[in-house]
């Protein structure tokens, strides 16, 4: 199990605390410091069952600068942009043996724990 974590984010801290409380072993990836490759992000998106624009943080200043709200939905292009600007990736993401979830609430954290 791996959590793509941003320690400055309250939802990310809450998901990490829930994993700790559940006593599961996981790897913490501070994805702003260690951004995913395009291949890694592609794989995680596939496991989530989502398109990159569905997990993009569109209110980030860089998203506005890049005009992401109006950008054509080209999966490869969005992945390229998100890898170059990892702050655009929604957090936290919990990757399990069976899939991955954007774990922004208790229910999604439970789904991640159930799918390990």
C-alpha cells in the first residue's frame, strides 16, 4: 500500500492518520517532492478508473495560468501537465494491491483499506 501524501493538506493528513490507526503497513510518497512519472500516473488513474481531468486540482493558481478548465480532454496531454506540475494532482491517493482511490473522506479511506 502506498499513499501519495502532502503533509500540508488536512485531508491528506487525515487519511494518513486513518491508515496509521488501522495499523496497516504503507509507503508514504510525498508526491510534490517525488512526482510520479507519466507511466506511474497513467497506471494510478487506470486503477482509480478516472481521467486526469477528474482528479485535477483546478483551483490551483497554475491550473488557472495553464487554462486547464478550457483545455481539450486529451489524456496524454493532461498527464504530461500533471507530472510537470504535481500540485495539480488531487490528494491523497491511496494505492493498494487491488486498485487506488482518492482518499479525501472516511468512506474512501475505508474502501482503500478493504481493497488491500
